[in-house]
C-alpha cells in the first residue's frame, strides 16, 4: 500500500466517493457486512504527520483491545499494523431493569424487551451461558474481523525507537527518523 492513499487538500470533500469505492471493493470481493457474514478484512483509517525528526500515525481502532494489535517490520522501511476487532454487546443488568421499570411507571418509552427485563431482575438466577445470537440486525456497520494496514516510508527510520499507545480508540504510533549519514573525514598523520 502506498504511503499516502488519499489526497490531502482543502478543496471539496471526496469522502463520499472514497466510501463508495471502498463499499464496491468489499462487494466485489464477496464480503457483506451483515451479522451472518461479518467482514473478513478491513482497513482502519489513519492520519499521518511528518516532522523533521519523526513520523506520527494516528489510526482509528474503536473497540479494539491493545492485546489484539500487532506492529511489525516485514521489510526495511515498511511498517505493518494488523490485528482483529470483535463485535461485543452489553446486556442489561439489575440496575438497568430497575431504571427501565421506573421509566415505565412514568409512561416513558423504553427500548428493551420485557422478557429481558424479567430475566435481569435481582431475584432471578440466570445461568451464565453465551447464548446464540438470535437477534434481528437492522443495521450492522461496525468493522469486525481482521484488519491490516501497511506503510512504507521514503526515508530511513529507527525501528528500535518506535513507540505506540492506544487511547480512546485512537492508536498513536511514533516512528523516529534515522539520523542522516554524515560524511566523516579522516586526518592522515
């Protein structure tokens, strides 16, 4: 993959066009993003900054645990970030059921199934099994599955000095540039 894939200028926004091209690419590979057939590979979006001494990569990885991220150098001056994201949902707790019950008494609409509210009451004992997902998905747009992104740098980089941090769904990777080779003159005595 090229270092910079999208033009960076202050003209009209081409984001809808790029999104359409990405959707077509997924479609042409036979990949649908429905719950029955989750995406196999996806590419996180990155911002890339260059200063005089480092490159800075800022990538969107919402919901990805840092344990599921790997950063490697398969070739000289090429960085690959890959990993996986999983679809997770939280279920209601006893506190959520009590709040929903008080909302129902005040005649406010709630978005929950009554059977789920009954099962979540504190006096109910529920066996902790991972149930099969029988929910009907109306929309499934989140990226799940494996992801990979490759970056090739135009100048030499210091592989040992790289640092990475994941905070609030943003992966920040700092890649220091290698020191420029300086010509050295040897004095003959």
